[in-house]
C-alpha cells in the first residue's frame, strides 16, 4: 500500500504499519500506529485513526472513518470457524468510534459480515460474525450484537443493549438502552427493557426521518391492531392487510412479522403477560 500511497497523494503517518498486499484508494489518511493487514481494500477518502486496525479479507468503501483503537475485520469469535476464508464488506460513509469492533463472517453463516452506508457505531459497540447491518443506523455506546443478527435501515440500538443471535431489528425500530432482545424487534416501534416491551410507535424518531402526521397515525392504528386487539398473530396480520391493502408501511410490518423465525416482541409494558410472538 505504501507505494500507491505516495502516488495517490495519501497522508500516511510514518509509524503506521501497512501490509504490502493492502490496497488504498485516493485521499486516504492513516494516522499514527494504525495497522492495515493483508487483503484489505480501503476506498477513497477514508481515515484510519490512531492505533486503529483493519484486518482482512475486508473491503471498506469510500468515506469511512475509524476513530482511535477501532478494530474491524478481525477473526470471528465462533468456535465453529476453522480458518476458512471469510470477509467483512463495508459500504460508504460509516463512522466507527473508539474501541468499536466488527468481526468477519463464518463459513457456516454465509462467509461475510456486511455493513451498509452512513451508519454510526459509537464507542465499544460490537458487531459479531455474520451480522448484516443496513443503512443509516445508530448503535449507541456498548450496544452489542451476537452472531447472525440483521439490523435494518434507519434503526437505533440503544446503549448497553444486547441482541441475541439470529434476531432481527426492523427498519426504523428503536431499541432502548439496556434492552435484551431475544426475539425480533418490530419496525417503527420502541422496544425497551431487560424483559422487553413495546412502547408504541417511535413518533419522534419517525418525525426526524420525515414521516408526516398522517403516515405516523396510520402506523399507530396498525400497531394497536397488532399489539392491543387481542387477536393472535395470524388474525392480526390478516386484519392489517384488509384494512390497509395498499399501504407500504403496513405491508412492511406484516411482512416482517410473517417472516419471523424467532417470533416478534409483542409484550405490553406493565402487563405482566406475554403476547403471542410466533405467526400462528
């Protein structure tokens, strides 16, 4: 990478260590004591902060920033991994704050961990092997994903929260701080607690994302059917589709629930009872 760095006008600190097989795009900045391993491709205008490390096989798209001590592309923490070639694929414009860790995939899990575009990973966040992160998500401090987790676009995973392996966090979902997610977290909804419950549609978050009052009100009505009507999951989904047959937000919710393999979190706060979680 060093030979290309001079040609492409990169800014590489003399104390940084880069493998000869690493490839750097134009305008890359590599700060003091950073380490870039073999089979790493770093896109244009990335910044690798002080003592940050990138191991491979890893591909970083353009405009990513690793803050000091962030480490991405290391081996999966999975005893079933036996050294097979696995990778990390990262899109563009992501921010990885201090001590963030993102691990590569496993052969049994599809071979790749993937991260989309425009995501923010705050300090001490962890993304385990075979996870798939969408676009424009936010992971607050110490948020942790086990392996094989799917986190979809525009969602938020709160501080000190943990998501169980194979769970999904739906689009525009809000997972509150200290939440333990052992089933799928519904799209558009605030899911909060060590015994998590649904606290309604995330109105403030949706307003920030450009949703108008009518769109939010429709989602709130749909969630009342799903969470508070007393219908079982299959009945609730049927009613959602009958009531709003052309609404893409409602269809997204219904499809998300129907596709769930672990069930979805439908508990109500303070109810002391568990709602049906599986599509029945």
